[in-house]
C-alpha cells in the first residue's frame, strides 16, 4: 500500500478522487492500492522549554539562556490533532511507501517532515511537487514523483528557521519580560516581529519630530502649459517676490523642445507580497485576509500556489499559456487579440528559469468557475488581468520636455502622452481623459509671448505613516525605500520574513498591542515604542541585519550555507543578548490600554 499525506482534508479528497481511493475510512480514504490521509497544517511543534529540563519550567533570569543540546518536537495539545496523528501513525506502519503531498514550499515541507518523524516513518518517501491543484497538475505530479532526499536542504532551512525563532523568541521574551515587565504582561520579542515593529516606531518618531518649513515656488503659465522656475525652492518670500517682479514684464521665450518616445512594459506578474500590496491599496484588505482569499482560490483550483516570492514563470510554462487564456471565459474580449494574433509574446521579463525557486508567480490555472465570494472575485480579477496583460505589447508614450527663459531665469515644463495604450486596455486605463493628461501644447523653439506668473507658498511634508501595503514593501526590502521594481526584485533575498509569514507577523504585532490601526494608517502604541527604545541590541531590531539572516536561510535552502554555521551564529547572539539584558539598567514597560476589541497579549510561542 502507498500512503499519501496531504496538508488539508480538502486537498487529500481531491488527490484521492484522482487516484481512485474512493472508500471513506476514519481519517483517510483508500482504494486502488493507495490510502490518502491528511494533517490540519501544523500537527507538531518544537517542545516548550520546560519539557527539556525542569529548571526551565519557571521564568527565571538565572537560567537564561536556554539552549537545548538537541531540539525535539511534540504534538500540539489538541484532541482532534492527537486523534488524526494516531491514524497517520498506524498508516505509516502499514505503508510500503509514503508520498509527501504537503504544500510545495518550505513550511509545507517542515509540517510533513515533523509529522513523519514523530510517526517514526522508516519506509521510502517520495515527494509530490506541484504548483496548482488542477487534475492535470496532480496527474502530472504523480507521474514525476521525486525522491524526498531532493528536498533535504529545504527541510534544513525550515528547521533552522523554526529553531532560530525558538532560540531568539523564547530567550529574548523571557529576558525582557523579567527585566522590564510589570509581572502582569509578556513583552514579546521575535526574530522578525521586533525589527518590523522597529520600522513602524522609527517612522512614527520621524513624523512626531518633524518640523515643517515654509518655502515658495514660482510657476508661470504660457499658452496653457505650466512652467516651473529652475531655481527650485525659495526659503525667503522677499527673494521670490523680487524675482516675480523682475520676470512679470518680460516675455517668455521657448529655448528648447524635446520629445522622446518611450515604451512602458506591462506590470509584472504577482508574487504574494505584491498581491497583498495591491489588495491593500485597492480594496483595503489586510495582508492576512488577502492570503486567506488567494489560498482559497488555490484550493478551488482557480489560481496557482500562492506563497511565492517570484514574479516570473519558467520557460516550460510557455506552451501552456494558450490553454490557460482559453479557459478565462469572462475575459474573452481581452484574450481574443492574443490568441488570434499569431505567436504569443514571450518576454524575458515574464519567463526566466533563473528567477524561479520553489514556485513560479501567481497566475490563473485556466480552470474557471463563478462559485466565488465577492472578495474572491476581486482578487481573482487582479490575478487574471495581470496575467493577460503580460502578453500584450508595450505601451507607447511620448515624453515632452520644454525649456524656456524669462529674462535671465530658466523655466521648464514636462508632459506625457499615451500614444498607444496597448496593455493598458486590460485594466481600462486608456480613456481619453487619461490619454490627454499632462499633454502640453505644441511649442516651437524661439517662439515668445506674455505669461502669467504666480507665487506658491508651500510647506515641507513629514514622512507618511505606514499603511499595511507600505509595511509589506518595507519588510520585503529590509526597510529601504525602493520604488524601482527590478531593484526591489534583487533585494528580495534580503527581505525580512517570508512572503507566507509577513501577514501573520503584522497581525501578531496588532494582537500584542504594539501597533494599532487608524483608518489605513499603522501607528505604534506607547508599549511598542517603549519596547523598541528599551532594546539596545542592534541586531534584534535591525531590519537590514535580520534580512541578512533571511538570506542565509535561503542559502541553506539552496545548499550553499551550512546549518551548523547559522546555528552557531544564533547561539553566540543569544548569549550576548542575555548578558546585555542581565546587566542593563532597569525600568518598567506597561502595556497600553487598547479598544475593547483588541486581544490581550498572549505568551510568545
């Protein structure tokens, strides 16, 4: 008998149907030489400190740091989990081969490996590795089952991540709570959560400490075009007014007209973070809500695996594109020009094998149903349109720069015109109004005439509060402000957290009452600010340094960095951290009162 173990009952049911395992049993399905069972996500976790030694049961600064010589796993305390694990354990004993059908990613590998380890699996293990749950993908995956050993480094990275989070979280949380807590609340510290909180606190301090400065700008209108004085900002109103008086009677002369055509590429395909950012900006969805929705669409076979950090597709996906496009029935008017236009566009900005790690970008599967909730329809629409757009031509724009002179002063006007909307039609952003936006009149070099100058009084603006979309981007780039898509893509390996965990990290900060939401703005609470101010250890709250850790975990995953080295770095850091806290000056951090709906702090796990 071959035993298949999936991560969820719904996935197990679909796999069983395709394999012909149609007989329902208690906790599994069987038939055709297979039995198919499931977990409910995490069934196992690392043991609590007190399970390693009695001296770690009580929170005591004297026994810190807690560094087990060997980490052990245990079942999560839940009757349903214990009952299902007993089924898995019995099936493992009877199996001649186990097929790991868990989610094809680091967390999915960790979940299943821990369960099989706990169940003392001693038979050969194969791995089903698929990016969608369509029947075609599952059948193809079973035809190409891989040996479990090919994913040992993936498991090693997941295990190192879990152990690292345990070492830092357990030790730092106990140390800071014992040193600075009131005895009534837990001060939760986390490897990713604390630098994320630091980003919010630092931004808020910059806003609170910001002192606006007044400045003046001179603009003038000539034949409906607005020209800006190239001197920029004036700090003294008198200086600006004096210049205004000098140029007012003078004619404006056009000194140069430059028109450049440019091509704008379609937006990149979605990875999880960019989808969460788009949903937050467009629909105010939280990152956690977006993840739940796209996970549901994946389980309904409508979209591919969602927990990804790449915007690219592998080259072997290209032959499948026509079939996927044909399956997008509601978008027939948009897909028809692609399908009828001969050879479908293949861009290196879409297809690149070197940019693929575990999975490719989030795309539709080509399977479609109207059985979606309103929110699922919104998210699906974003994914579908983004996929369709990458096969459209680049948008052609004309950028115009006009330089002028008034007396001895230089002025400049810029404009942009969409010449051919191309991919923009997919998003409906090709209206006449937008096409005419910022379009300048036709100017000729040497022409001159009267103009209408004006003096604008302005103030410098503080940094903006983080929205959830902004915070996700900041986590992706380790706190650096990066607007350019290609540069941001290069920085992903140094981002903090994984795409699949960032939403949960933000939610944890809300639950710990370290941050709160004011409409779309994210603000630090007094507790969160105090906690960051109290932490003197730079690594604990540095997004950039934590991002370097994330890079090392990715290197473990691809086999270029040893787990042992990473663990030694962790142990050294934990020892230094505890030493510093023990001998630091004391003060008290009190948890701020939150609105009634806010959850009370929970012990860090």
